[in-house]
């Protein structure tokens, strides 16, 4: 999302490190766009096949990523792709968890220490549903819309032509009572969705992968 690129540029400037934008072509790979359960493997393969030559050219021995100890407890096929290419994960190697990353960031005075997690937009689609640039843009615009209304910890899941809004369970009642629902519906439909729903279970990390443990049929 454009806002994430802006944040990355700002954070790099604040820390005092060079920020370079690198183009990848995972959307040209049908193994990625078909959205299989190991979709992240093909994304990270493309990413690190692009970064490794750049690191070598710049004289760096390793490419490092932000994988932490908690990530190792979830289904993350992209981690395997990174390992195969010699990528180092300092946080995971030291056993640093997500909560500890936030504590360290706050201690260092980083203003984004409590920023909600933002996994890639492809994680908003059920496995087996084709991913396109248009669908990604549609989801991205919907999430930006809600964040501008003040809702920060959220996901907009896309299932065919339906948008499913996920919020922390404790915020669902407030959302229904205080938000102009018709305005949200109109905005989402202008982005290309036909139906707009609210997930009564609410948002929780790793929800996409529940189909892998509950014998839920995958869309093919």
C-alpha cells in the first residue's frame, strides 16, 4: 500500500539508514497468483532472488529480515524460501518475540513502536482464490478508508465480491453503533465490492491458516 511505502521511507530517515526501492515481479508468477497454501514461498523466493544480487553488489555478506520468534510458531512457507537463499533472521535467532520487539522499539524512542501489524495484502484472500492487482488495490483502499475513520487494528478480507471486515472483538459493538455503515457500504462498493459484511468473531492473528488445521475445504 502507498501508506506503507511512505512509512518505510520515514522510518529509514529517522533511523538514519539508506532506503532503496526494489521492484519485484511475483505477480508475473502463476504459482503466486493462483494463491496456493504455499503462496508466500513464491513471494519470498522472488524477493530474495532480487535482493541477494543487490546485497552482493553493495558488499553485504547477508540479507536480513524481520522474522521474529513468534513467526516460527505459525505456518510461514516464506521462511523456508528465505533460508534456502541464506537469509539471516536476527530476531528469530535470538528468540525475540513480537511483544519484545515493541518493548525494544519503545525503549529506543521509535514512534512506530505500537503500529498495528501489516502483513501483505495477499493474506486477505482465502487460499485458492486468484490474486490480481485490481483485487489487491480494492482491499488496500478499503482498509485505508477504515483507518482514516480511526479504526487501526483491522483486516478487510476479500472473498469473491464480498468484503468481510474484521475488528478486535471488543470494538465490534462500538463500530456498529457509532459508524455510518451506509457510507462504508457505498465506499466499498465504489472500490468494486458487491457485498460488505462484518465478521462477528472478530480479528485474530493467523485466522487465514485455520483452514489448514480444521479440515475446511479449500477453494479450487
